[in-house]
C-alpha cells in the first residue's frame, strides 16, 4: 500500500508535515508535539481522530479536516458522526467535514475555498490506496485494487491477492478481520484445498478520543429494509439499527455500547431481533457470558478458548494471551475484554482454590 491523498497535497514535503501510519510515525508526532501549539490533522477516520486526541492530550490545539461529509465515513452514518463530532467539540477538538486541503503552507493549512487554518504541525492520516503498478504491468485485472474472485484468485492463473491490495466484489477491505478471512481462504487454495471468501459482516467496538463506538453490518438501509434510530444529544448517545425483515442487518452505537455484544451475536447468527431491542430507548441487557462468545472477532477466539489458555498456561496479561491464542493481534479492540478475562479468571481460580483449602481444613 502507498499513501493516497498525502502524495498529492501541495506542501506535503514541508518539515512540519508528518504522516501517521506506523509506530515510528507516532514517535515523530509525539516529539513534534512538544513544541507545537496548533495542529491540523488531515483525515477524519479512526487514525486521524486518534492523532487529534493524542495531540490534544499533549496540550496542542487540534483541528481535523475530512473530505467526506462526516467523520469516520467508512464506519459511521451521518447521525453517529454528528454525535461523535459533538463529543469531540466538548473536548476542544474542532472538526471540518465536507472540505479538502488545497495546500499546506509553512504556518497554515489552506482549505478548498481559501480558508486558512493556523498550524505549526500537520499530521496526514488520510488513508492509503493499493499499490497496483506491478500487478497492472504484469497483466492482472486492476480497478481500485487487484480484482479477485471468491477464491481470491486474480485474472492470471496461479496468482492470488488478499487484503488491502485486493478488490473482491467491488470492495477493498479496510479492516483486519476480512483481510484475515481472505488470507485463510487463499492459503487453502494455494495448497489445493479450495475455500471461498464470500464477503464479511464486520463488527467492531472502538474507543475514539475517549468516546465509545460500535459499528457492524451494513452502513445504509436499502430495498425493503427498516431503520430504528434513537438520538439523545444531552447524554451524547446514538443508536441506529437496520433491519432486514426480522434479522439485524446493521447497527451503530455511540456513547453507550452496552448492547454491542448482543448486537454482534445477532449479526453473526442472523437470529430474529428480540422485540425488546426494538423499543425506542429501551435498555438492552447483554446475554449472560458464554464460553461460545467470540471475544476476538479478527481471529475467531472464543471466551472458552481464552479461559482454557489462561488456566493452562498460567497467563496473567494481554501480551501472554496474545502469544498463546493470537487474540488482540488483529485490530486490538478486544484487548480490554481480554485483560478483564485474565483478571476474572485468575480471581475465580484463587477463590475456588481458597474454598477448596477451607473445605479440606474443616
């Protein structure tokens, strides 16, 4: 992958302009923040908002510029984005959406239309585009990415493509989970055990600048689908459900993500949506924890598998669990759940051990 919009920005090569893609970039941004007063972040996706939050936490006034008409356009609908923008504004992070950067200047970022935003630090987190020059030169069919079929095969026999360079059914994935699913299907095909990737229903729970978010399934209703939307601007919460008949087709939560696990299960299993969930403003109780619950959706690791690994290996922290099970090694959003599971499993085992000792002593 190569950077997309950053490559085309006039002034992107100035010394106070930094990209945000790797951990080395994080170190460079943190160092620059020590002497910066105002920053502009180009890109209102997940990385851009995290960069803005990090700069704000270091005392740097931050503004975010997003070309699309809303923040996090790949994950959130307009209502959820508006709720997120209000939460960011309360923190002091300004968001400009529906506008682009015309040029970066030594002390300003000039927007399309002429407005100038003061900036002695500019962070570019405007996404990437597939590097397809070699594939195109080799004769592979290329559109936004390298075109692949359901087996992840390209237009040239013996060549497979997966991940952010591959275009499957018109979609270039931007999340870890579908990329991992593609890799498994392609690997099976390479060794002669054909498998298929039929697309995915991504569902992820995130914390952006301290604001909890959940997004899963389709982003917009279409055809005969129904929508249920509840907005509470005083509490800063937003809930939107997309229904395909009795089945949950998509969901977005901002602020209150307590229903996230229940919604994830409904998206995964395609069971009928409980009536209680359809009552506007109704509290949604998460189902009781089960060993079958998928904690790490990227790698398909269940609660039961995690508890077994923690007990068998005497694991005490997230890093150890990651090495043993691969949980948290995808998008990383399940790390807090894994940490809580480490603690609760250890506490449960200690309590059970004490109870057994007390029984024996008696």
